[in-house]
């Protein structure tokens, strides 16, 4: 049995999964749509939801844009169960990393 890779980001632990595996996580969490390349990990969008499986995928409003920017993995933080905690983690990370698609959302 293989283990899911973990990544720390601004003091928050994330599980790293392929984009197609989002449908298996029917739980609340904070997510990051990311591109990994030889230069490192680039965070494209950060969000939170009550159900990762329902939220993530082609129907997500930034999924297509993230794919165009090279998204090839999703990072999940599953420890923040309560909405208040998820919003705090999301806000902390967006402020720290200013992902391009979150900036686009603010401008709209």
C-alpha cells in the first residue's frame, strides 16, 4: 500500500494527490490547485469546501483556468473540519501566497 505524499505549507500539512483522485474525498477541507514542475510547486488557487468530491472537478469555476496554467496535482488539508477553521486556514494561505486565480477572483 502506497502512502500519500505530504507537504507543509505555511505551517499547514497537506496531502498531495493527482487531480483525478479528488472524487474519493467526500469530506470537508481546504484545497490548493497546484502545478509541480522542476522549479517547484506553484499554488494556482486556494479554496475551502464542505465536500471536496462535490466541489472539485471540471465544474469548479477555476478548474479550467488552473489546467491551462499547468495544474497537475491537488493539495488537501483535511484537519480543519469546522467552517470557521477552514476559512481561517484558507485566508491565511491566500494572504501568504496570493495565488493568481485567487487574485483574479478578487478583481471580478
